């Protein structure tokens, strides 16, 4: 396995993947854009150190990022050099463990994605499995027991040098606020190996769920089980909680866990609402959760803040990138009506940016005339005392800075993109 891990082809693939992923530097401050020269000059030297068993893994950089409600998520950022070898390890280990993984695990696996997990969940609910056992793992990525994970790795990985490197990556200390801390548990998010390692540990859960014949869906540490009665749901909740806490040593967040019905269950930013047709039972369709809408709108608002120093073309480019990603993710949801309203609001935000950019009254007057407004009206509107947001929503900007004119500048309306995705 070591030869496969350190082959030129595997290391080059790993280097290109790390380079494409970008991201910040680790504890040594070396950035991704410096990686090419380091890889060329020292790559062979580092590979020989791994072969001889004396490669020294650097500590990981701990970065806490806010995740709402005053809480934070801990990221562990390896150095860019360590990221290359972690990625190389991932490329060698993934095919070995992939054969062991169950069909209804969708996270961080080849040819699998969140949409498949969401549609599988919808399918179970519409088949009548309307009691959902929703278990939230408390700080999963920080709680994984190293010894348990290493036992699972030892079963499949028989190469001593590869195992040593894996163990070193797993147990390397983390630097938090300038101080080094030993680690005996956790696979902090931020490294190329953590998604695979999390799947290896949670595959133990998947095997149990499959053996017991449950209907279930898992995406990384987000999983749910679908049954037909409240009694069954309570029994499953008790037994799976016991398995997680005793066998996998993973604590449960009891506040966020519970037995849900479709109308109060959410999965990966999606919710469910029933649609009724005459003489037919209700079918649940996908909708976007309130939180997901709010986050999207906040991001749109940030990119259309009039005071942000960026050109209109750059603003449009960033907006289009954001909306493409968001609409691709939520493409299976019923969002047309809300999207139309949001689209109108977004266009007014863009008009407000343009109005603010015009600044001086004389420039406003000239631009109005250029856009076809009569001279007297152009003069009156250029001197208006109305606030900028009120002007942006007024007919004067709606009929001059039209949808077509915005499109000519590169703007892709949310509705147009949504329709395109559904044809």
C-alpha cells in the first residue's frame, strides 16, 4: 500500500486536488499558492521520510467559526504539505472502504450527493413511513474515539508504515489560541481525511440499521430512520441511542433529537408539506426551510450592499455564482412563488446600488435622459428628496433600469435560472 500511496501519479493527483480546494494555510503559514514549488523541490524528500517512518506531522491549526445561536464549530487545518499526503491517503483508502459502505449513506462518497438523500427521505415518507426518528450527534467530529477508529482501520489496512502515518495524522496536536493541545479523540473538519474517517466510524451504525431492516438515510453525521408507528419509533429511538452511546461512544444531543412527523421534520435544509388532491391521499412535497431562505436572503443582501466597494460587473458575477449554487441545491423543492418575490426584491437592491453609484444630481439627470426619460422629469427625479430605497422601488427606476437592461449587464434572474433547471 505504501508504494501505491507514494506513487508519482497518486501524489500528483493529491497535489492538484489540494491546490484546487484552496483554503487557508496551517500552523507554518505556508499558503496553497506556494505548494507547487515546495512539491517540486521537497516532494521526494518527504516521500522518503514516510517510507522510512520518520516523517514528522505538523500540528493542525484550530479555527473556530460561528454556526449561529452563539455556538461555534471547530475546524482543524493541516499544513498544505500534510494536506497533500492526507489527500493521497484518502485516494488509496477510499476504494478499499467504499465496498463496505451501505447504499443509504450519501455523504462524501463518489457519485452520491445530498439531493439523493433528500429524495430518499421523501420517498420513505410518501410510502407511509411517517414517524421519523431524528437523532442528532453532539459535536460528532470532535467526539470520535481514536482507539475505536484505529481498530476499524487496522482491520482493512495491513501496511505498518501506512498505519503509522494514519495514526500520526489522527493524533497530531491542535494549536488553539497559540497553545498546543493533545488529542485523543475527534477528527476535526478541515482535513481531506476527516470525511472518510467519519464514514468509517458511522458505517458501524449503518450496518446495524441494515441488519435490523430499517428504512434510513444518512448524510455524514446527519441521519434519520423512518417507521410506520409511534410505538416503533420509540423502540428504535431507545435501541439506536443505546448503540451509539455504548458501542460507538458517541454522545446524543437530546435537545435536538426526537420523533418527528413530516410537517416538523427537516433534512439538509429541506422540509415537507402535504399536497392534497381530490379522492387521493396526501403526498408530501419538498420545500426550503425558513432558516435556509433567511441565510440565502442574507447572503444576497450582503452582495448587494451599496457601500461594498466593487464594480457592478463583479457584483453580478458573484450574485450569479451564489444563485446558481443555491438553486442547484434546492432544485427539487417547490419554491417558485417565494422565488418570484425574492427576485423582485433582488432587482430593487441592484437598482439601489446603481442609484447610489450615480451619486451627484447632475449625473443622475444625465443618466435618466440617456435612459429615455423626458428632460423635465429627469431633472425632477435627479433632485428628489426621497430615500434611495424608496427610489429603487419606484416606477422611475423600474421603467428605466428594466429587467432586460439588467440582463444585458449579465444578471440572471432567479426565476429564469429556476425555469431553465426544470426544462
